[in-house]
């Protein structure tokens, strides 16, 4: 928050090297492209990130793979790739804190790198449309109208295509966009084993909407599925503005977030509505939170177990696996009491 941006690196050593050198606004994705959950965590603190990956071809490609979820979530995405294919650990030793921090602050937009790289390649005129459409696909994800216009102008200069034509193509691209990940997940959840848990939590929040604040407590926030968190975030924000919600508000939120099943569920709740003890509802809420956390941990346990069997990063993965199992064992008795 204080620095106004987060430096994102890939691995443990990159993170440790920068932190020890005094660059503390740094996080590591540990070799993965950005997930919606990671983006959500970063957005709590800043809307600008600087991707500082290895400056070789693999690092550049890794940065580009992370571009889509970052743009979709309205983050300003800059990137820094150093000369001589220096990685972050080397950069700390060769450049020192002051010079490295100066360069990070002045890092250029990743979109600039994308456009420059695409149009620096040798290509046939017949390939121009494909290259242009590829860049348009990224520009279409940008939320800011003025920023989209700026990159359209840059693309027009590089491609030689009139900006009016590019804008027409952009409009078609946006119309053809697939639903966002959040809406796709919301529609898929109807047939998943999680559906009853979604219903259970939303029933509690419908009866006591003030509990929506607690979903975002540090203890639970990371473990709530992204589509559900999006729904509840809108509930919380509307509660903050109005103090209470009408049925129309709930229906509006469900339509906006792709929870098409919620209207039928709400009707069923009214028909079967019973007197509810506030204390039992709070206990039910906590039970839902514990279940979501255990589902998340179980997925991570399976992933870690698979890595151990394959011999991948055995020592670190084994420690991770043991920590996950320990936390699952801690939560199991709690779940029994809550139910």
C-alpha cells in the first residue's frame, strides 16, 4: 500500500533476494500463472503490479500467460525484463537496491512489450490480421475506455490499420467474448457437489446479511470460491450503502453475477420459511466456512501428494503436505461440533 505497487516474482529465491535487499513490496507466485484468487489477494493492497520474471524467453512467456486474469480484474500491469537475461536474484547483486527500485518504479506496461514483440517478428502480410486480432483480444479486456483508446492508437501505428477499423473489430471482439470465469463457474456449480453448500451459506446470509462482512475475514477469505466471493462481495457492498437489502436487491445481484438458480432457491426459501435462531445461524455460517476451507485444503493435499509421488521438489512439497494434513486434522473436530 505504501509503495503503490506490488513486485511479482516467480520463485522462493527471487522473493528472498529482493526482500533481503530491502525491496519488501514483493510477492511470489511460485511458478504458476496468476489465479483469480491470487489476483483478489493482491487487489486488497494495490491496483498496480510489476511483473519481474526472468528475462529469458521462458520468463517473458510466463509473464504473458499471467496477463489475461490481471486485465480481467482491472489491474494496471507493468513488467520489467533486464538486459543480459538477468533474473531477479542476479539483478539484486549486480544493480543494488537503489538502482533496482528506480527501475521497478519506472517499469513499462506489459501491453507495450506484447505489441513490440509481436510486430518485431518477421511475418507475411497475410498473417497481419491474426497478429492484430491477438493484440485486440488483450485490449478488449481493459476496463478503462481511455486506456483502450490509447492502445488502439499504438496498435494502429504498428499495424498501419486505421484506428476506426480497429475500433470496429474491437467492438465485435467484445461482443464475441465468452462469459467471464466468474459467470462460467456460477453456472457450472448447479450440478456440482458444492451446490448444497452454496445454498446453505446464501440462505444464512439472506437471513442475516450482516454476516457477509465475516466472509472476508483473513481466516476464511482465501478459501471461498471466486464466483461465490463475487456474489457475497456485492451483498456486502450494497449492505454498506443501504443498511439493509430488499428481495429485489438479492435478485439483481444474482442476475448480475450469473447465479441464475438463486431466484428459484429464494422462492423455495419463502415457501418453507421457518423461525430461525440467530445463534444457530451463526454456527451454521461458521460451519460453511470450515467446509469451504477443508475442501480447499483437500485439493491442495491431493496436489502435494501427487508431486511427492512424482519426486517434484520433494523436500519443500513434503513440508507443505505435512502442514496441510495438520490443518485438516485440526479442523475435523471443529466441523463435528458445529454440525
